[in-house]
């Protein structure tokens, strides 16, 4: 005799009881699968130059001490690394990874005669994430989204945008 660990629902001996028990087990299993919180994630990276002009003069940033970060005031290059997670509603490519990733990358591509949709320059990682969320939530409304943006995979932000 096996015991269901979550409900103490012992496996019956009689066939008819056993069939009902088996159905209960299946229902429980399906409920767990149906209640699962599903998401997919993709990663990509993008070269960008930004700066933080306030760092040149703000005494909280240009301290002249160990915590001086006044150099941030000058334009400098990073590879910005992105990880984007988005809710999906079933298990069969609700949003297909590669298509989603290509669409995201295209938001940052400069095409002839048009400017970039999203420009990295002068923005913080948090600002970059918020702008990206605007684009994603317009294309895929009604889903939670989580965006990580880092500078050179060293330091960055992680922002969870609940379903709206
Ligand atoms: Zn920077």
C-alpha cells in the first residue's frame, strides 16, 4: 500500500475504490500543473555608451574619497546584459523563445533611415528596464514581466512588473 503524502489518502485494495482513488490522484496532479506559475526567459546583450552627468558635481558622488564615482559623469562603454522573463499560459510555446529574443534585439537595432527605438545612452539600467517594459507590455499585455539589466554582467537591476 502506498500513501499519498499530501492528504494521507491511502491506496485502496478494492478495484472500484482504487479507480476513484486513481482519479483523485490525477485530479490533484492536474491541479498542480494548472496552478503552476509559468514563464519563459531569454537573454541578449547590447553595446552601449552612457554617462551620469550629475556625478561630476554632486558631492554625494564626487566625494574625493574611497566612494568617489565622479568618473561616471563621462561617457563610458558597457556591454549591457539583458535577461527578460515573461509569463506564459501554457506549455507549448505560448511565446516562442527565439522569436521573442529576436524581437527584443530588433528594438535596439539601428535600421537605415530610422533611429533606434530604445537608446541606451545616458540612461541607468533601471531606466532601460522601464522603457523596455513599456514595449513588451504593449506587445504582450496581461502578463507579468521581470527584467534584469546589468553593466558588463557585474552590477545591475532586477525589476518585477506584476500583471496589469
Ligand atoms: Zn556605466
